[in-house]
C-alpha cells in the first residue's frame, strides 16, 4: 500500500491508521503524523473517538460466542444516595 510522505497525512490515511491501530501498535512516526492531523481535523478526531468507543464496547463482549451471557447487575436500591 502506498503512503504519502508528507508531514500531514490525508483523512483517508488517518482513517487507515486508526483502523490499523486497532490491530497493531503504530510506529512513532505513524502516531506523530496521525496526531498532527487530528489537531486540525474535527472529522477525523470524531472518527478516532468513535473507533475508541467501539473498541471499548467490544472488549466487554465474551470471546466465546457459545458462553452464557453475564448475569444482570443487581438493581440499585438507592440506599446509599444522599437524602435531603
């Protein structure tokens, strides 16, 4: 895959780097170039945040799809709330 050699990558390259960063550790140069772009591009910053949210959500899923679901959390009775 061909990469741009400029200091600031394109949005397309940043999207690729964000995605690749989910599967592998990016190099120092890749991270620096991506961060430089994120400073000036709100759309890519939002995309990066969305991918981070998805990654965090996926960490909560069991790796074994045949595993039983986790039990539900007990209901909160409100006993420790401040009363006025």
